[in-house]
C-alpha cells in the first residue's frame, strides 16, 4: 500500500492492491473494536428442527469473521437471516446499528450466495450494470468501479462475454465483483471458495485481507479449516449452537491442539457429554 | 420505489432476450406462425364442395292472363340454380334424387339439393294465398358430419334464394316474398364479409401475448430461484414491487412488439380489416401482458425447475384455446361449461380486442373487459409482490 498515515488517521484514497476506494483508516485505528454486527439470541426453527439455536455474537469492524461448522450446522441460515433472506423465529440482530430486515441495512451490505447467482444470458458488463442499478450507483461511479473490479478479478478481457461462456472460476470472480460493486461496509460471503481452484483461493484470501485492512467487515462461512486459520476470529457452530468463538490461535492454545480441526472436535465432544 | 432500480430489471431482461436469439425468435415467430398457419388453413372460405343438383321443378308455362306477374312463365328453380355460387359448390346435375341421397350417405357427395316438381307453382300460389299449406320447399340432403361445410352449403343456397328474390322484387311485394320464401339476414358488423381471419386476428394477438408472457415469466422466475439471483436481489435494497414492475415493463414492451408484428402480418398478408382505435387495442395488449406476467410469477412458485415449469403449458394452453373464445364463440360451448369461460381472463382480452378491431368500439363499450383485465392484473401482480415478500 502506497498510502501512509498515522494510526487512527483517515484518508480518502484508492488502494492499489484491491482497488478499494474510500475512507482508509490506518492500523491501530479504534474502529477495530467498534461493534458492527450485534446478534442477540438469534434463533431459527423449521418446524421441529432448530437450525440456529440462540446464537449471541458480536462482530467488530474490519474483522474477517469465519463461521465454521459441518454441513447443516446453521452457518448459511445465520448468514441468510443477517442478510434479510430469512426471518428469525426469535432473537434479534443489528448491523451498523440498524436492525436487520430493513432496506437501509441492505444498502450497506454485500452478499455473495453459495450459488453463482448471476444472469447467464447476460454479459459480464450487463450483470455489473444491473447490480449497479439496484444499488443506485451513479453512472460515473459505476464506470470507475467496473474498471477497478474487473481489473482486480482479472476479467477485463471478458467484459462483453456472456456469463454462460465463462469458466467456473471466472463466474466465481464475477459473483464476488457483483457483491462488492457498491463498496459495502459489511460483506457476507457464503462459502465463497467452494469449488474454487487453490490458486484462485489464494487470490480471494489476499483480497479479503485487503478489504479487512480497509475497515470492511467480512463474514465468511467455510468448512475448510485451513481457511479458518486465516480469519481474525472464528465462531464454531454445531447443530445450530455457537460452541466457541475467538481468535483461531487462542482457541488452539486453550484446547491444547495443533489444529483448529482438533480443537473443533474436542469442543464438539465436550458439548455432547 | 426508484425508477432507476425498476428500470434496471426491465433493461436487463430485454438485453437477455437480445442475447438469447432462440427465445427472441420464439417471441416473434410464434405469433407470426400462428397467424400464418391459421390464416391460410382457416382463412379462406371452403371451396369446391361436391353437391348434387336435382331440379324436378316443372315451372309454369307462359300464360297470358291479366294480372299474372310472370307473363313469360316462371322457372324458379332454374333461376335459383343459376344464382348458386359455383366456386363454393361444385355442382353435379342429376335427375335421380334416390341415388343422389345415396351418394351423400356414401360420403361421395356432401349434399344433394332437390327442387320438387311443383316448386314454382307452390311459390306462386303462396303469394296469393299466404296461408296455403303447400309451401315451396327445397330439400337439402346434407352430410352434417362437418358443421363448417354443412353451414356453408346452407348459406350458399339461401344466398342464391336471396339473389333470385331481389330480381323479383320489382314485380312482387317484398313483404310477400319474405313471408313465402327467403330469409333476409341483416348484418350489423362486417357486412357479412367478415372472414375467419378477421375474426381470428384479434384473438391470435391476445393468445400469443398470453402464452409468451406466462411461459417466459415462469421460466425466468424459476431460473431466478434456481441460480440464486433472486436471493441476491432480496438481500439488496431492491423492493419486491420494483422487481415485479421492472419485469412487467419488459413484458409490456415485448407485448407491443408482438402486436406490431402480428398486426403488420395480418394487414399485409391477409388484408385484415381493422376499424377501431389501434391505441386502445394496444392498451388491451399491455393489460393482458401485465396480468399474465403476474400469473407467471405466481405459478413459478409451484415449479422447482424448468421441467416442472413446462408442465404448466397444457394447463394454460388448453383452457385458453378451448374456452376463451379464440376459435368459436362461447355461446357454442355447452351451457354447463360456459361459466368456466367467464373465469378465464384471456376471454376478456380476446373479447375486447375483437370489439375494438372489428366493431370499432371505444372505451365506452369495452370498459367491462378492461376493468376485468385491470382487476386481474392487479390481483396477480399484487399477489406476486406478496409472494416474493413471503418467500423470506
């Protein structure tokens, strides 16, 4: 990063690595401790099945927060509730001080679903232009953002190609670009690296780190434990219950294990006894 | 609601059809094909119906009697026969009514037209004694298995009778001729020249728009759900009604495009007569598109994939073809089925288009149809907005 400043200072600039444009806060800034997402006793039941069970959690600004757990542990349901896609059965949550399920919140968040949620019969540009319209970007801002994001996800040459003609990895990259078009302060990424080749996964993580450095809060679900190690903090979910949360290293130390996977299994085991 | 967001949906879907040439072709070619196929197969009237003609009428020889309107004699059957339209009917003169009837029974002929021996005489006596029992009659022995052909034969015969009576009008009292022989139909619209294609064109426009809009909407929304784009939209600042209205505008545009194509084809190829206000006709087209777009979204909730969506086709297609008055009037449908016709929204669209295009009716006369279409559109569009909200 070529922009420099004192801790706590803010500067409006564009980051050369990730293309993030906006207010940049420098290391040590107090926003790191500012609560961005507050989740209180969040619960979702489907009939007799409890998908998310009284989860209480606070996620802070600029964190990369990883929601971990096996399939069916409630990661996606939690994210869907936070994005306003599913109504909680009970409990509440707020993002940036605004209750979830309001359109005001939705303008502030970016969401990348598990599926490649793109229009296959439209071009790369048309997909981006569509989401720009949805998020109310001005024409000038869209032109800037499109150029920047396409450069970042390395799709400049494919701007006018139909999405149906792109490879799987390209589609993943475009899907991410669509979620970041309006420069949201909070980004929810539901298993963004499933089915992504190792090389691209590395690039994705570089990008997530860059976003985090710029004060963007990134919430990721994953079941790759090596990815979880890269998160600022993780929340371990088991059968809808949040069984532990904290820094990956702290969790490992506390459980006396060398990997997060073992830590998870130990915690899960203790839970069942 | 912001215009920009709403138009983002419209623009994206229209661009999609531009890239997807097959679907675009379906939108344009389907209605065109319908009007061409039906126009050429049903459009022309039936020609060359094989009919036997048996003239046994002895006529009245010329007699110089004072007051006789026919001093030159009267050979009424000959006069009528001469007026028969020989393009429609292919006449075969015959003398034996029994064998002619048998040929009809065998299916070699469609009909036998038989003038009895005392045809002219009975006609003349009927003029002076209207209450007389021996009325002149023409026997038309018909194969009724094809109603269109049977109807055409009868119509041709009565046309010939009218023609003949017209030539006698100067010699005879018109009311007497009416009483004794011919029926004189009075046409309110179309002057009796309305062809099937004229009747069919407004219907095909309504039908094509209904089909295309409903089908494409179902598939579009099934896809939105399946690919996850709908989820993304519902997690965005886009409001549910903006999504629905945005797509509505796209389908209204497509509906207009289709109408222009079908109308141009109907005018250029079939010379269809349109007497009414074309803008009112296009308004009805848009209402049909809106209502069925809403229906498509609602139905899409009942389909998990394209395969299931396709299963809705016969469900929508058959009631519309059979019950909405596309080919035949609702009055010709069994009375116990008729109430069903009136719950099919397309019926009101077809009815309005026909009244506007063929009768030249204005808003004052088709308002009931329009109100029903607006109500249908509000119901389905409102319903689909609620559906999208509920899906959370």
